[in-house]
C-alpha cells in the first residue's frame, strides 16, 4: 500500500469540479484517507513548492496556489503515486492525454486543475506538510 498527496487547485475549486474530480479518484479505487478544504497563504505555497524556488514560474505558481481555496487529500492504493499521475495526465493540459483530468478540467500549464506527488520522498514531505503524522 502507498500514499500520495493530491491537491484540487484553485481553478478547479472555482469552476465547481471538486465532485467530478473526487469521483474519478473513487472510480479508480483510490481511497481517500484524509481530506480538507484549505486556503494557503503565499508563504504556505512557497513552503510547499520549495523545490521549485529557483524556477522562473515560482512567483506566479505560488500567487496562483494562494489565490483561492484548494482541496488537499491523502490518497491510498497500491502504486498510487503513479496511478494518480496517470489519471491527471501530464503537467500541460494541452499535451495531456484524452480522458485525463488535466485535459478535461485544466486550462493552462499553471491552471492545471490538480497536483500529485511525483515520488515516495516528495509524497512523504507533502503528506506531512498538510496532515503531519495523521496520514500514517
Ligand atoms: P504541479 O504538479 O502542481 O507542480 C508544479 C507546478 O508548477 C505544476 O504543477 C504547474 O502547474 C506549475 N507550472 C507553471 N509553469 C510551469 C512550467 N513552465 N513548467 C512546469 N510547471 C509549471
């Protein structure tokens, strides 16, 4: 069994597709172990995305992620990190495969509807960021 951190981003919350996205998770047998609606501060977003600190898109990304509420979830399933990333599709919605969440609900590489941890180490950091020891 594995866990990952998923985020339904401000663009998707604003468009009213929280339910549609959670339905995809449940249909794929990804179990929701923790879930919360939160409004990140700019500093929260900077801490969460610290690995991207030196990227040119960091300031825009952290502005966007603190622009409105997000839903954070701890998902559990075998191989869930890869599975959730497959369901989301690649970062840029324009390049994401048909039927993926980002293709369907994302509108740009920044407003791309969802986030998912990319490896076990980042999943551990990101789960701790929102759920501390509760996810274990
Ligand atoms: P996410 O999976 O949340 O991880 C980092 C985010 O940075 C990514 O999704 C994108 O939404 C955002 N981002 C914005 N611009 C870029 C870019 N040029 N390349 C990659 N990611 C970007």
